[in-house]
């Protein structure tokens, strides 16, 4: 069973993580479909995820039914989401939904990298680098030459 979206069939153990509403669900279904297509067509996604501390591929993570993705309306700017490894819970902020489905997708990838052991403190950028390695950024961004506002990858985002 693949990772799951909280559509009212899950009570997160984390305060502030709740079910998605109907308008968000269409973006989430698109993201799930896109993730499965990404791992089939882009080997760099799995290769990069294997380099993270827990060494799980993105394919393995998106096929892990114990991972829950919830709505996190209380997640504050500048964050788009939060992940709690011990509980296998991810929260997606309203801010990501306002930015659009590509940002929601990038946020899910970023947070799955945290679930896979990418540190979340001290300016470490490995979770955001997962977004680049899944083809949601351009090489000029990755190498620090520009920040292209047309991509959801943010080369300066270390959390």
C-alpha cells in the first residue's frame, strides 16, 4: 500500500495535523501520480534518496503505507511542511497549496527526505536537494548561479 493522505480516515498523533479538505485532494492525487511517474522515469530520485542517512529509495518511501501526509494549517511561514520521522507523519502547510501543485509535490519530496534521515536543523540543505535530484530544479540553481522562480527548488532553503 502506498503512503497515505489523511482524508478523514486517520487521526494524527501530532497536534495540528488534520485531514485535507476536498479542494486540496485533487492536487494531492496529482502529486501521488506524478511521484510514481518520477521514480519510474528518473533514476536520480532513487539514487539520491539512497545517499541519505536512512538509505531508503524514494520508491520504497512512496510505497510505505505507514507514512501519512496530513494538512498542517498551523505550520508557519517560512515553512511549507514539516516531517516527524518517529511518527512517520508529514504535514503540508496551506502556503504550499496556495503556491500550487508543483510546490505541494516539492514539499512532499522534501519532507520524505526528512523521513529518510535528512537533517532538519543547522542550515543543512539535503532535504531540499532531494527536490533538485527529482528534476524540480535546474542545474544553475543547484550550483548557486541563479534562483529560478519558475521552479519549486529553492537552493537556499536549509531547515
